C-alpha cells in the first residue's frame, strides 16, 4: 500500500502549469493502461426514471416525471 500524499506533494500538483499537469497525468495513465486501447462507453437510455438518486441536473433522476415506464438498472458485470 502506498503512503498517503503529503500536503507539500499535493500543493506541488496545484502549482504546476496546466499543460505540465496534463502531461504528467498522461504519463501516469500510460503506466497503467495500454495507450493503443480505446474505452467505448454507450448511453443505453435516458429519462427512464430508474435512478433512485434525486439529482436536479440529471435526466435519469427519479425526481422527473417523463411519462416513460421506469426500467431496471443493468447489473454490474
């Protein structure tokens, strides 16, 4: 298990110029993931009212009455 970050390490990240931070993030990402692989995400449905959360900004939220029949959420594979 890695040691927790120190305050000075966290501040050093905040002090980096944006593109230096972006470059550093890309280097860390490439250490853990194949840079030639692309993750594809798909929005399966919207405004189904299936989400139990009550977020004001999200069309999936149960707070909105869309007139559509609520669908079950997919199981995590």
